[in-house]
């Protein structure tokens, strides 16, 4: 870094790097458990846990994406209920299927 002053912190870091063991490995002093390097198994568990948590959680009941046309009145009503209206619409349809399957069959 020509022309710039070395900070005290930078000097301390460079000095610590120069004191590293010949193999370049970290030497744990055994005093503080938080400073202990992870074992291969612990590292793998951490990687697996990280990968498992990524993305949308897997639902017990998977939903299927379809294209459906609804009347403007129905859409207007559910949209007016605010965020999550599609989930409420799904719940309403599920309730209708459970409570009145015979009525739905008559609609044809």
C-alpha cells in the first residue's frame, strides 16, 4: 500500500499471520470451547441444516397450480378481504367441499 499509512489494526493482523504455525493450521489452546475448530461432522451438520432451511417450507399438502376463471363479484369480494385472499378463497372452497359435497354434485 504505497503512500498510505498502515493502521495499528492492520499491523496487528499482519503480525498474527506471521506467527501462524508452519503448517498454516489453526492451533487451539484448549482453553475456550468457543474457539475450538469444528470437526468434519459438525461442519457437515451445519451445512445440511443451512441447506434444509433455504427456500419455501415444504407443505404437508401440496397444492396444484391451475388456471381458473371466476366471476368478477367473487374475485372482488375475496380481494377486498386484503392480503392472503387466495388462501382464504382456498379455505372457503375446502369448507364447501367438506360440508356440502352433495350440493356441489347437483350443480353439475
